C-alpha cells in the first residue's frame, strides 16, 4: 500500500529525514517510535503533503502512485488520512459542517453521490458513539475551545467518518488518560481490516497495549535505526532510546 | 488649490439640477424645508467635492464621481423589479416593504400589508405634502450637512424617500424593508434616496435598508439616512448594499440616540465600484447601548470605505463596534473608526475591533482607529488586525479532502460569518448566507 524508499526531506534547508525505507502492506499496523525531534511528525506531514517539507531524494509510492505528484486533498480522496499531533483550530466553521464538506468532497472523488443531511447525520451519530464524542462538540467550530483530549478524539472521529484506507496517527495518544487512550485505540481497531493499514506514531509504548502493532520501527535523527515486532516497543519502554541513536542491526521484521 | 478649484467648478452641474427643481420645491414644500434646501445647496457649493487633501477623504478619491456627468433621476414607472436584480426582496417573509426606484416611491412594487396601529411607513414626499409639521423637528435637523458635501447635496436635491414613524410604546411585529433600486439603462443617473426614521420612546422596530442595481449599469446613489431613537427604544437597523459593480455609492447615516435606548446597526457592503459610508452615532444621553457591525467584501477593483464616528456625549453608555473587511484582487478597503468620549462622559465602555482578511497580494486596506478620550474613568479598547488566510488551517482542511479553492472559500466564509451570525432576523441572515455561498462556493454540489 505504502512504499517509502530512501526518503530524504529538508525543512528550511535543513535535512530532517535522512534516508527512510519503509513498506506498509494492506492489513498491517506499523508503529513508529522515537525520541522528540527525531522526525516522526516530519514523516507524517510529508505523507500528508505539507508544502514546507521538501523531498530532496527518494520516493514515496502510495498504491503504486508517486505521492509527490498528488495535492494534499488528492491524497485524502485517494484514502489517506492524517490525525495531526496538534489539530488545527478553524474558527467559524462548525465541526459537522466541515466534516460534511470533507466527506462529500471525498465521495465525489470516488464517484459517489453526496450524502444528504439525513444520511450524514445517521453516520455522524454512529461514529460519535464509537469515540464517545460529546454531542456539543459537533456544533462548535472545529477544535476551537476543545480540550487536548477532545481534539485528539475529534481526529479519530474525523477518521471514522472519512473511512480511510491508510490512517496515519501522529501522537494521538499523547496527553490522554487511560480511558481516552482506550477509546482512541478502539476507534482505530474498528477501522482495521485486511484492506486497510495504519501507521501509528507514538512516543510511548502504552498505546500499543490497546492498539497492537504488527511492526515497530525506531526513528532516530531522521533514520529508522531499528525495526522489529511488538516486543521492540517493550524494549524501548525498558531502556528508553539509549543506544538507538545510530543504526545498529536493522532487523527484518517477521513477515518480510 | 488647483485641484480644489477644479472640483468646485464641477459643482455647477449639480447647482443647475437644484435650480431646475426649485420651482417645484417652492410650490409644494413648506418654507422651512425650502430654506434648508437653499442653505444645503449653497453649503455644497462652498465645500465642493472633497479631495484627497482633506483628512476625511485622504484614502478615497471621488474624482471618478466628479468627472462623470450624471443625469438627475426622475420618477421611473416600472411594473416589476428587473429580474437581473437578485436577492433583494424577502419573498417568504411578512415584512412591510417599500420599494423606491431611483429614489422615488413605487406603490406598485411595495406592499404595506397590515400596518400596525401606531406605525407609519410611507413615501417621504407624501409625508412632506400631507404632514410636514410632524417632520419639521427631525428632517435634516438632526444631522449637520455642514461638513459633508454629499449630505448637503442630498439635502438639496432629494425628491422622495422613506418616512417611518413609530409611536411611543409600539412594538413593530415585522421588520420594515426599504428597498432602493437603481435602473439606469440609457444614461448614468444620480439618485438621492432619503430616509427618516423616528422611533418614539419605548418603541421597538427593525428597519432594513437595501440598495441594489442592475449589474453592469453605471449610476450614482447618494443617500442620507436619519434615525432618531427615542428614550428606552430598541431599534435594529440593517443596511445591505448590493449595488452594481459599476455603481458609485455614498451614504451618510446619522443616528440620534436618546436616554437608555438600545440601537444596533449592521452594515453589509458587497457591491459598488466606489463606496463610502459615513456612519455617525450620537449618544446623547445616559444609559445608551450602541452596536455597530460591518462587513465589507471587495473584489476586482472595488473601493469600499467605511468611516464611523461614535460620539459618547454623556456618561454611562456602551458602544461595541466590529467591522470586518475581506479584500481580494486589486480591491481596496478603508476603515476609519473614530470614538469621541467627551469630558463628562464617565463610565463609558467603548470597544472597537476592525479585522481585515487580504486574499491577494494586490489587495490593500487602510485601517485607522481614532480614539479621542477626554474623560478619565472610562473603558475604551480598540484593536485592528490584518492578515491572510491561515496556512495551517488551509492545509488541515486539504488533508481532509477539501480542495484548495473550496478550503480558501470555507475559511473566508467563516471569517465573514462572525458578522452574519449577529444578524437576528432569520430571513436577512439566510439571504446573506446564500449570497456569500454563491460568492464563495465550497460545497460539492455548488
Ligand atoms: N516546520 C518546521 N520548521 C522548522 N523546523 C522544523 C519544522 N518541522 C520540524 N522541524 C524540525 O525538524 C526536527 C524534527 O521534528 P519533528 O518531525 O516534529 O520531530 P518529532 O515529531 O519526532 O518530535 C526538529 O528538529 C524540528 O525542530
Ligand atoms: Mg511530533
């Protein structure tokens, strides 16, 4: 589904990603872990198509297409979704209104009819339950005045409504209490099936108790320094990122 | 001086217009009004058209108006609204509606259905003919045209307009819509709409003024609106300006607010090539609350200028002002917000905010708050921001599947919506939402 080959990315002329190779197949969940500033969000933003991030070398293929040729909205319409580490506030645009506009844009790209108000509401009600989203947040401007936890849950709510093929979650677990964490994990688990894939970026292994990954990759200084199975996350939990700053043995995870 | 003299020379045409109609004025109008008109035309001659050397007109050059030779509009009998004028009536509403064509009342297009007792809504010319005494204390007595050449010109040359009188204690059940349309198919005309609203003590009403014209036609609307709000009255005023993109529009609005009254005026400027609104609110007694909201959407080569002036003449009054400008293409916007707090006006609470969204590199705004505060125990704040669309917000919307143009439009709509949301009359708000959505399409079925 997603193939990243030798990806180098610059921000403001500074190289942040320094040669990333990563393959994600349909049905898989990959966790990306790494210390602060290692380039996790940079990777997520590049995948979503942020203009500030310049690919200087390498290629990203999504379902065989060169991602660099797609606008951010085209990526979304092709089934990609990014849950932002810091969701953006959109004053004056109600959450539902925004979501309906987004969903119908994606449906149009897929050649589907726009959902009418009734069907949309039914969908929203269903997905809202999934992430235990407070109904009042539907009518408020997107993320404005939301608590940190509400913002994260709202991202998962958007994901559930937009129903992507490849979901990228950037530290959606940070700052959440255990209950909220479990809700977020349930939301993601509900999406998982053999036709979809998830990339979950996290700083802590805690989320991975509820959202069990098939593969774990450690990112440090813009490179994947170690890859492994679920147990790698536990190892990081034990020892921190010490000794993982430079690539050592790059383990081929099971299934490769 | 040369420019000034040149502009003064251009007044001759307008003085000639006055001389043409003076016979009729002398024959049909009371002496006091004839006197006012004589003073107004001579004051206009003295002032001449303003130039950009004058502080109040530094950012708005009226040369395109001065250069053009407008024909004084006469009464035009038309049977129906030109169908090129959209969104100007409120077809599903029960509003009382008076329609004026080139400034003249059109009974055929109006409906004065079920006017309540205690409310008079009629042609100003008719009111002058039948009941001039009732108008005498108000008409042109409120506002001074001394410093406003365009107001002076209107005062000398208006032939008709709207007169609204609400008796003490009367609560108007439905809004009163005054629709001024211009049609100028053969030659560029100038019209002088005039509105006088007298709201008695403890009355309540909503007054909507709409200005519209046929797209593509060149004409000049020079309007004056005077509203006297009585003690404890609650009056809501809307001015919806949707002139043709080629039109010139200058409006002087004068609001006289009496003790403990509550007054709100919403000014929406969407049309016109050269537009100037002078909004003057005089808070003449204690306990008044005055709200001024404004929205400007300028594109192409439009120039839209709002000058507001709030005079806190007495203590314990509050004013809230929020004006928003959306300026695109090569358009220019001007906002000058003056607030005067006189020496005895203690406990004044005045808040002014002006926000501008620039949508292109060539668009520009001149925003000038001007607070003059002579009292010491007051709360006065002002803030002006100018910015572009938030890139992060734009990116966020796009990652959710919304295309770039639609995402821009959605954010722009949201910016405007803060003003639209303050509109309390559903039909007016919905109409504006519709207009905005047509100008800023962002839905897939658009
Ligand atoms: N928009 C940006 N402008 C400048 N520097 C950036 C930007 N985004 C990220 N960086 C820099 O890139 C590095 C990696 O950041 P980031 O990808 O956010 O790391 P992580 O998400 O792993 O904490 C940091 O040194 C950060 O300062
Ligand atoms: Mg990050």
